[in-house]
C-alpha cells in the first residue's frame, strides 16, 4: 500500500507563496497520475491540479491557472504544488492522491493546512 504524506502548508498573507510537497513510500511507485485536491470547511473536496507520472502532462482547475504549478521528481517519488499569488479563497486543507488511467483516485494523504489571510 502506498503511503502519501503532504507537507509545506502554513499561514501566509494574500499575494504570498507556498510550495506543497507530497512524498510517497511503502511500495513501488508508478501511478498514472498524481493529483492535488483541497477542501475548505463546509465545502466539497475540489480538484486543483494533476500531472501524469511518465509524461508530465498537467491539468489545472480554472481558478488556479497561472498561479499554481504542479511538478514532480520521479526519482524521489514526490509531487509538488507551487502556489503563487495566494488568495483567501485558496484557504483549505490540501490533499495529494494517486490514480490509475481508468480508475478513480485510490490513495490519499492526510492533508496539509493552507491558510491565506487578507
């Protein structure tokens, strides 16, 4: 079973930046894609970004395009989310997850809190 651990969250002011990391361990790691999701209090979990593991093709939710960048280091089994120009509406717990080509996300981390103050 793959274990995922997110890190890098914190409290920043509007316009600030954070880089989130998600490290995988526990078994051979070769997913089709890795994704970032977020969930704010009282709201549903929301897709943020994803990247394919072999090709590095990325997809972003519209509200983060141009501000967030997803990247990976295959040799470290790690995916990153660089977040720039942060807004209060970005405040949420951020989760990383793995998926296969034609299935849903099947492994999740415990999340890291991102809080953006006005």
